[in-house]
């Protein structure tokens, strides 16, 4: 699996914690960091585009985006055709985002989510599979909205 990750300046520290977790616990996952790499102010829509484009094109399987709250970057991510980004604050929403919505992007906030719960969210999101069935029909309807 290939995963792309990126954050704005408001979540760069959390991004590094998540990268460490992915390296330690998911060694078969190739992780590509799309930035940012410092505390200098950057615009989260630019990071969302950098992460979501390879996922939408099928060049990566999933992505993780982070900003201060996770709100702005999740909104931006969902503007990219083919993306289903889910803003998660705990493991239940992470699990449901995968099981029911087949989310291909996980969004979190560096100023709203502590590193330990963020790691639990990532573990859950990475190990939960899409259930399909009735959820497949609903995901297809979500994706059809892009064509209207």
C-alpha cells in the first residue's frame, strides 16, 4: 500500500508522530510526505491538493491530511474529484469512515487531537476494511454527486 501524508504548519508535529507510527507499525506501507516541513505558514488547500491528487489518480491508495483543526483541510480535500475525506476525532468515526464510507483520506487536527488518540485513530483507520454491500450503493451515490 502507498500512503501520502501532508500537513500545514498547524499540524506538522502531529504529522511527524504519525509518520513514526506508520514506519514502526506498518512497515509494508510506503509513506510519501508531501509537506510542509517547518513552522512557516502555508495554505492548507495547497497541502490537500498535493496529498489528494495522487490518491485521486490511483498513484497512491490512501492519504492523511492535517491542519490546525482538520476542518479546512478536509473541506479542501473533498473538493478533489474522487476523494472521500473523513475528519475523525476518535476511533469510532475512523472505523465507520472506512467500513461505511470507504474513506480514502483521513483528516485530523494538530491543535485539537492529541498524539496518542491520533495514533489510535490512524491504527483503526489503517486496519479497517470497507464492508461493501448496502454501503457500496451509498458510496456510489456520493461519488455520482461529482457528475452533477
